[in-house]
C-alpha cells in the first residue's frame, strides 16, 4: 500500500510517496523548485521537453519514472511522473540551476531518514510527534492521534492479508466504517469541516478520534474472529465494526446533548490550541 506525504524544501512543497518500500518524488514539483516556476503547467511543459531530450540521448531516467497517484492542488488523487532518489538526482543534473546543490543535500537527507525509519520504526513515530507538536497540537491529542495511527496500520495490514488489493478497496472499507460510525463518509466529513488537501484525522477532536479508533479496532477483531476473506465479507465486517462505534456515539450524544460530528477543525480553532470545542 502506498503512503503519501508532503515534504518541504525551503518553503516549496515536494509531493512524495512510499512505493515498493522507498520514496518516490514528484518530478514536476522538483522541476518547479529548480526552475523557479510558480505555474505547474509551465513546469510540466519544461519536464516534457526535458524528458524528450533525455530519451533522445538514450537516458533511462524517463523509463525508470513511474506514474503514481499523488494529491493534486484540487484535492483529487491524480497520476503524475515520480522518480526515486537516484532518478531525481539524475534529473537534477540535467537542469542548470543554482539550487541544484542544496536540493541534492536535502534529497540525500530525506532518503537517509527513510532508511533510518525502515531500520528503526520508532524514529518515524518520534518525528511525527515532533511535527504535531510544532503545529501546536496539545500532548493529550497527540497521544490519541499516534494510537489511532497504530490501530489504522494494524487494520490495513489485516485488510491486505484478507483480500484488499487496490487503493480503492481501502477507501471503500474505510467509508463503510465511517458511515456506520458518524453517518458520513470521509469525503463528506471533510466537506463538513471545510477541508481540502488536509488529512481529516488531523482535524478531529477527542471524541472523533476515539470513536474512529473504536470502529477500526472492532473491525479488525471481527476479521480475526471470523477469519474473513474477500472484499464482500470485509465490507460487511467494516459496517458492523462501525455500527459498534456508531451506537457508542449516539449514547454519548444523548448524554452530552450535542452532536459529536462537528464542523470544527484545527484550522478554524483560535491559536490552534483547543481541539475540543464543538458547536451544538
């Protein structure tokens, strides 16, 4: 399964994805940085001409690029040319730019950190905690978010072993849990919170995170108990696991007198410090 992230190089966004256990970087984003192009269409034309020249020269750089799905500015997942660290180094060598050397050093650092994380997964966890802290999230929220990440990874591993193959399969199963838990799919939930490219779970409050964990943890246990195989059965289990969390949500709402499902998110919260406020 692919894991996507946004990296920053001196304020410029470089989309990247873990594919076949290594980082693959958006070629267009790299070209934008090195050519100082604000318009990605201009960068795309530059890459098209450069790739033609590289092919004519017999270079394997373009051949070794893969079209992988990354999140576009409009929030949709779109295929774009991506290259490994080695491939990006070779592309950089073909682009005359004063930013080439610092970019190479940054790229080498990112690649080295990935190797470290593979050898010691705790490093990835520590770095994620630090990033949330720098963004202003409180410690108690970070603890819940990190636990939620672990539960999510365990569930997706279970799905992979039991018949989920395509990225779309994971989206379908996740939507089943979300609909049964909150009454809305993740995409509907993002619209409610006014999010576009942002990660939905990074904008959930305590109740939302806890119920998400409950639905996913329950779903995993149902899979294991029933030894579920195949997407149809996995989907049924996902709905049931979500219903368990959904029942809990409704009980909480009756007791506290308001909806747990909220349009509040981290971006809208004053000073980005209080994630626990909900509108009635």
